[in-house]
């Protein structure tokens, strides 16, 4: 079964690890000098394994396997690196498999993860990249995210993507 990458992007909007992976890809292509460091700090897969994946996408696009997703297109435990490559290389659709035994929704790589993993300057870079990638009105969203970060908002209690989107798009800062 094929799915639009845009739908997968929206369903995984809370995952800042995908943004860090895209920044690593940007570093790989020498478009920044900090993506490698950010990726290393994130304690994701080793850079050499991810580099091989990037090279495979650069040559052939999404060439093997599928992204395991829930019925709502949230990544079901794996696939963040492949989704970041799909977004970076502007791939329009990918094979997916809806996994019936679903992982519980977790914002394990959301706002709290940013605060626990990165310094203020790194967070600013990640949030800038995130807002430019995802939002037309990036300043409004960026201000909201910065407000939540400044107030040490714990997003790990959020149990759905819809609730996360509502949090990010709340127009006031009264939580």
C-alpha cells in the first residue's frame, strides 16, 4: 500500500528527531556545519549506518521495505530515518504497512526531548529548521514553541497527534 509522504509528515509533526535527521542530511551535503553534532547528541543510529541510507535515497529514492505505521499514519516504532530522507529528497509517496499491534503514542522526541538533549543555541537551530519546513506562518509557531520550551512544558503526557497539534497551534500562551 502506498501513502503520501505529506500525510506521514503531518501525522509525525511532534517528532523533532526527524528534523535532527534532516539536519544531518543537510550536513552530509555540506549545507551546514552543525548537523553531525546535533545528530550525535540525539543518540540515534550511528552516523555511518544513516549515511548509507542517505546514499541509497540519493541514488534511487525509497528502494526497499516499507514504513510501519498506525492506522492514523503515525510511525509505529520505526522509520524516522527513512521518513526524514523522504522529506529531504521530496519523495511524494512511499510504501507503508499498517501494523495492527500499535505502539502507544509517545512524544518521546518532542519538546521535552529537545530540552533534555540540547543547549539553547542548538534548540534554536532545530526549531528554526522545523518551523521553516512545516509552517507557512513560522514566526507564530516558533514563538509558541519557544514559549512552551521556556516554560519547560512536558509534552510526554500528550497521548495523540491531534492533541500535540492543538498544543502547537494554541493562539494564547495560557496553559
